[in-house]
C-alpha cells in the first residue's frame, strides 16, 4: 500500500463478484451463479435502506463464507452510501452503519477476504435488478421481457444485449455488470 495516499500498488483483481440489493420488504444477492433472497422481519423492515443494503452484504458474505474464504471480493450495490462506507472503511456519520461496518471488517478479516465495492447506478439496472418480491427467480428477472425482445425484431435483430449475464443472454454477444470469472 502507498501509505500516504492509501492506494494499492497492485491492481485489485476480484475472484468473486457479489451483487446485493435490498428494499424494506426483501433482500437478494447474486454471487456468480448462486442466488439467495429473503424477507426482512417486521423489526428489520423499519431500518433505513442503507442499513438494509449493508446488512444484506454482511448476511451474504456470512452465508457464502466457505466459498469466499481467502478471496478478492467485489461487492456491487445501487446504494452509493453503502459503497462509500465499504471503500472508505466506515465513517462517524451513522452509528448504526458504523456498527455494521465493524461487523463487516471483523468478518472479512477472519475469512481473509480482500473486499472492494462498486456502485451500480439504478439507470444501469433497469433490466438487472435483484428480486423485489418474494419467490422471484433472480436470473429470470434479469432478462428482457419476451414481448420487449419480440418488438426488437420488428426493426432488426439485436446483436448485443446490454443488460445480460452469461446465464440469460438472448443474442450471442452481451455486456454484463457481472464479469465472467
């Protein structure tokens, strides 16, 4: 590490990509081809959305601890505050987020995980949001709606899907926010 600027001298090359999303009702994540989702308790659903998004990441890292041990983890979220907290290693602006941050760093330290976070703007997620209702399949929700795809063929056959993953692309070429590892 460059002590003065805090910038690593070696590039960060993630071995795993974790996409997290939360609402006041449900949470969901995608770790490569693995997915989980769930519902918040009545008490948890009253928490601020940043706390829920952060808690989602903590829960999922804990859930996938065996797989993530000794890895380079890229966490992707649409919550800019949470991404900032991950990358800046906390703040004193929110006591509840600071407590979640402490739990996070204790967990990744014990698991020997080097983690970074990346913000995924909502506009880039229009077709790639994680589940926002119980029981939905994350990979199905990430695909273009079939009627939308049929309309595309009225003008020309699409050559590139801009909102796909390797699991749900319709055209042979695609661009994904979830890198192929």
